[in-house]
C-alpha cells in the first residue's frame, strides 16, 4: 500500500506499483484535469507538481511517490498560481484547451523558481509543453504578465 | 518561442529515430588479450582503443555533448523535447532532467514497438561542458580524461574508480529496454581502464 498526499489529502494506492501517477490521479482519484497526451514525456499535457517540482505524471511510477506531496491543476494555489490563472484569463490563452493544465503547471513551477523569467527562461522551461493550437505566443506573454503582477503585488 | 509546427512533426520523426531495436552488446577484449603486445606503450594505446569502444558508444556520448543540449538514440539526434543543460547540468528552472527522468529506467506501455522505456538514474544529468566528447577523436578524448581541468579534477585513481564503480557510468550497461548497452560490462571496462593507467596511460594519436 502506497501512501502520499494528493491535493492536500492523505491518499493511498494499493494497485500495481508500476502504475503511472497519471492513472492514479485520473482513474483511481477521478481528477481528470491532468491530461494524457503521449504517454512518454514528449508533450507535457500530464504535468503535475511532486513536492513542488514539475513532473510528467505519465512516466512517473506511483512507487516513486511514496510520502510525496502531489498537486494537480485542480488545487494548484499560491501567489504564482493565482497570477498565472489571472493572466491566462485576461489574455484568453487557451484555444482548444487540452494542453493547458500542463502548460499552467509548468508555468507555475517556473515562476516559483524564477519570479521574473526572461524570454529564454520561459522558452527553456516550457519547451516540453506542446500546444497543438500553437498558443505559444500568448503563453509566453501570460507568463510575463503573471510575473509583473507578482512583482506589483509583492 | 522555439516551439513550432516543425517541433510537432519532429516528435513523431525523432521518436522513431531515437529508439532503434536493441542489439546484442559488442563484447570488450579482456586485459589478458593484450599480453601479446610486448611494447608497453603500444599495449597501453591498444587498451585505450578498446576502452574507446565504450567511451564513444552512444550511451556515453549522448550525455557528453558539445553545447548545451543532450543527444538521444543510437543515431545521436538532438534530445526531444529540446531541453537545456542549465547552470548545474541538471536542466533549467521548471524543466529539470528529473521532470521526466526518474531514478530508474521506466518501461512505457501502449507505444509503438520502438519506444520501450524512458531512461533514468538518481543522478541523471549531463556531463559538464569541459567533458564534451562528441566529435572528438579518441586521442583527444584520452588527453581530456587525463587533464584535471577537464575530468572533474580527478586523479587517475579517482578516474579508475569513477569508470569502474560510478553507477551513472554503469547505467551505460543497463540502459533499459529499447537501447543498446555499451560494449562488455562495467567491470571489464574498469579493468581495462585500470590496465591502461597502469601501463602509463598512453594516448592514441590525436
């Protein structure tokens, strides 16, 4: 029996320890905001936070999550998340939206480490998150806007 | 941003290119097999050339790249996603190596036949820039390994230990499904490397 914290709640999993975290989140815990895209860490749609850091849930065996704090799009919070959510809404970033929970989780993880990222910082942090609608320009601007908002409200 | 339609196309192409069928690992000659080379310098050089089969194998070269992006696959294409080295060789803020790579190789399911696993190790990271090997001759790599400014400030005994015992080096022989292991075994490689050092650590011509 594996135990971890999922979105602030103590959670257990007694299935195959090789099960990817993504399926524990989606199937066992019915949190479907985190998406399946490729299954091999090539697209970023499944990005969650494990102990505050970006993680591709599709290639993370649940056995590696014992005792971890896992956060998904459903409960990501804090000043970075609030700023990102506001900027995303303001710029109407999503188009089809499928990749956007992963984009937001990556953006929040970036801003936690780099509150004022450069274009290069954003490109490097986000280049594992693919958007089939090519909303990249809006994503980059929204991250800059979120950074400015964080600075203004600091 | 760097992302483009070309990137999306590249996902399919690069994935196919990055995971060729596993082949039987080429073996390494044992130290004894060099006994017939009577001249010690020539024997040292010959043993290093055998060591070079490992050093210049894609399992090693892919993470000893020139520049700031790792390579992948038997054909050593640029890593996809196009990740960056970062200040400590462990990736950049928000896109660290362990964003995707676990502490162990991870099998994947439901993929095409040539995509079997995601490689991993607890210390998964790039060799620092001064340890770049790609595109260099074996003679150049040999000099590099002996240069403390380009070998992590290691003495030769420390280098022997690194080659023979380091578990990230050892990943090269246990690279996970879908990847060809480095030739021989880490133990055989370590013995050859030590024998090379013990015979004067002579290098092939640059």
